[in-house]
């Protein structure tokens, strides 16, 4: 089994772990009702996805 040849420095370790940091989701405005919606998601208030209405798309919304 392979063993590390050198100790990982603190900077190298912190740089690697910084990529896994939590980031807040970026929200966009719904073009129809103006509420905040995450990207690539149907609006939970007016049931639209970009330009299509909820009647054209089957949406499962948790109540």
C-alpha cells in the first residue's frame, strides 16, 4: 500500500479544502411573478419554468 513520501503542508491542505466550502445558492428573479427562484427550477409560486407554464410541465411541489 502506498504511503505519502512528504507531509502535506498547511497551505496545500487548506487550498484543497477551500474548494469544498459551502456557498449560498444563487437566486434569480421569476420573470412572471418576481419571486426569488434557484436556477433551473420551476417557480413554486406561479408554477412557471422560464417561459413555459405549469400546465405544460408536470411539477411535483412538496406541500
